[in-house]
C-alpha cells in the first residue's frame, strides 16, 4: 500500500458506488431508523484511497471480504469518527483525521460527520467534489443511506453540528 492517502481515488470510488453499491461488500440496511450503510461506504472509500486495514486490539478498523463482517470502527459513524481522531495524535501506520473548524479547508476525499441533538455522531459522508457557489467553496458529498451522488453537504434534516475531518496517512 502506498504511504500517502489519495483523496481523488477515494472520491472516484465513492462516485462509482454511491448510487449502486459495490456487491463485494455487505450493504448494511437501515432498521427502524437505526444503522444504515453510510459508514461502511465511507470506510470503503478510505480503503480505496489507500488506507490500510488495522487489526489492533484497542480500536480496530477492518472488513473481512470472505465473511462480510466489519469491525465497529469500520461500520459505525461515531466509532469511525473517534478512530480517525485518535489516530491523528499517534505515529501508527493508520488512516487519520484532523478535525478542522472551517468547511473551506476540506478537500476531495475528506470526510464530514453529522452529530444529532443527543450529541451522537450518526452519519458520515465523503467529499467528492468542491464547487464555487457565489464565490465561496462548497463541498459536495456522496453517501449511502440514503444513496446520493455529489449533493450539498448541508442536510435538509435536523442535526446539531457537522464535523469536518481532513484525512491523511
């Protein structure tokens, strides 16, 4: 694996599989408004961008292609968020996420997490494009649950806060 994250490769994967999921991976269904495939999809994108699987015992991040099983960090939004943030301060060969305050700092291949009014990060999406809207940079995202391709990062449902993570290795 290369030792540099390729955000363009991650975004290309996202754009290829945003609307029609990759059949090589299990698709996590939404059950009674819980779960869904958003984080599984973002993890696939990060992997396509060069992120190595991480089998450490403390906070793993992996997907087993043969069994269709994933670590919690691979498949659950708040777990992936903390995995990326925790790795930022480590010297491990693992994917990292530096949280920034301004959406203008994001690039293609970075990740946006959404926090609800109960302070739980419940959704993740990958930045797949940056457009100019009235002279201001605006990221477009692609995501699963619900499957969307290159839409505004601003959601039309209620959430408390967006978390912007710059991704690196």
